[in-house]
């Protein structure tokens, strides 16, 4: 058996894609879980493998190959460990492969992006925007059109694209309770995935449980961060207030000193006590006035 290390966290849909596909290929993965809230994916030992700190990251020890991005991992596993006499998972035919690639890119750039955009404000404790939810509906409508003339997303055979899209749709179902009944082709395909993809139900169920725990931790940590931020703001405002008071007191003291200087009696030289050279005319003046 190959030595395949997978750095992952099951709450991540792209990680679940790799887990699901590995089960289909009957590959045994050495699972290395990274706690993203503890920033395990930024530790030096992981960054040596993946400077971009992305999960999932697959390390094939036999070939000394490191791959990240879930779609790239799917393609690598299909080409390296798929059946030698069956290329339907990732076809060699250029036209068929182009369709599979298109479905993969649709998942990354359209379907998953629309779900993430809509759900992110909800994750942060707010509400999703109606216009963003409409984009989710539009994306699912595109998927429905893909499935209108074929059993799977890219034809009559299952491909790597089905694994990627199935996990996104499961996230859409689990997070948003999306109503697929108005998309009959997607509904039919989704139920098919639940039945036929090995481990699909178990992985999805575990992910749902772990995600709930993750969200509780995330929101608790976020509440602490917000509290610390509020305390910092209070400290800054108090210091600003104190600095403002000190400056005002200094200005008052300066004004008082100036007032005292202007009002106190003068000592020393005055008009009545002019120096001798001011009271005595010089010799030239005296000589000019004498008779």
C-alpha cells in the first residue's frame, strides 16, 4: 500500500472531498488532523510542506509528491491510483476531460463560492443577503441543467467532479437546509450520491457533528476577542481623556502665569527712575543752547 499522508480537518468541505474519493479508490490515508483555530496550519513543520498553509494537503511518500487544492488532489489520485483499465473517473479523452474540468471549475468558482458568500455573514452571527441567496439558487439551477441529460454531472459515468460537487451540495443542505425539490435533477442525483458514494453518509454525519462543535468554539473565541477589543478601546479612550485633561490643565496654568505677569507691579526701571544717561543732556546739546 502507498504511504499517503493527508493533512486535513473534516469540517472543511474540500477535505471531505478527498476523504470521500480515497474511500472510493480503497486507499488508506494516514490522517493528520490540523486544528485551524489553534492555527496548526501555520506551524513551521507544515509550512515546509505547504507555504500557502492550505488544507487539504496530500503527501505521497512513495513518489515524494506534495499536492494541495482538493481538485488537484482528486486528479492526482485518479491518475496515479485509479484502475489501469478504466479511465472514466478522469478521462484521457480530451473532450470528455474538458467537461470534467469544467464541472470542477464550476464547483470551485460558482457553486461553492456562492454558498460561502451567502453563509459567511451567518457564520459571523449576522444574516445572509437576499441577493447572495439568489446567486446560490442560480448556481444550483446550473447544476440542474448539467444533470438534465445525464446520470452524473459530466456524463453517464461517475467522475471526480461528482465527488467535489456532492460535498458542496451536502454542505448546502446541512448548513442552509436548502430546498432541492424545485430542482428535480439535482434532487435525483443527490439521493443517488447518498446511496452509491462509499462512506458519504458517515463522513457527512461526522462533519455535521464536528462543525457544530467547531462553531461553538469559534463563536466563543470570537466573543473573547470582541471583549478584549472593547477593553482596549476603553483603555485608549480613557488615556485620550486623561491626556486631554492634562493638556487643558497645562493650558490653564500657562494662561494664569501670563495673566500674573501682566498684572503684577513692575520693579527696577520705570519712567520715573530713568538712568543718568537718560536724564543728563549730552555735551553737544548743552553747548548748542548756551548764550
